[in-house]
C-alpha cells in the first residue's frame, strides 16, 4: 500500500531571492522516532529501516543541540550537526549512504542530546 506524502521547502534571503518547492513522494512506509544520545563520545546506531530490501526516500534529522558536539555518520559519510539535516530523493540518499539501514550518532558534548528522525522509504 502506497502512502502519498506532501513535502515543501521554503528558503528566503531577506531582501533577496526566495525559493519555494513543493513535491509529492510516494512511500511504502515511514518512521518517526526520538532518541537520546548520551554524552559519552561513543557511537550509537539507530535503525532507519527494517532491512536492506527497502530504499530511503527522505531523511530528516533535528536535534536539541546545534553546537557542533553531535555528529552523525551514514556509512563512511560524517556530518557535524550544526542545523537540521535533510536529505531528499531516493537516488541521492542511497548514493550518499549506500542504501543505509542505520545512522550512527556520537555526542562529544557535556550533556545528553535528543535527536528526532523522520524517514520515508519504499520497497525495492
């Protein structure tokens, strides 16, 4: 059963250009979860999908801390979380992360950090 998902993004520079995009994504499943990452400077994996038989279409990561102490890893690609992270488009998500089944977080800060993840996926 397919799920039709509406997505939109607006970017505006004060006194400058703006871009507004809206699109529809057909997905077979989604997950939204909140995970607390302890401040132990160790990697903590979070499952993005139940098996390699699916494809990630959209990944959104938000955090309670954007100081740069939190990093996330999709396969060998490391990102410092200084703002919300959004990766969209099945081909680019899966090229970036080789069809990721999990994402790993490391918190080098002084306090625990809460991350919220939203994942859309389709069966392959």
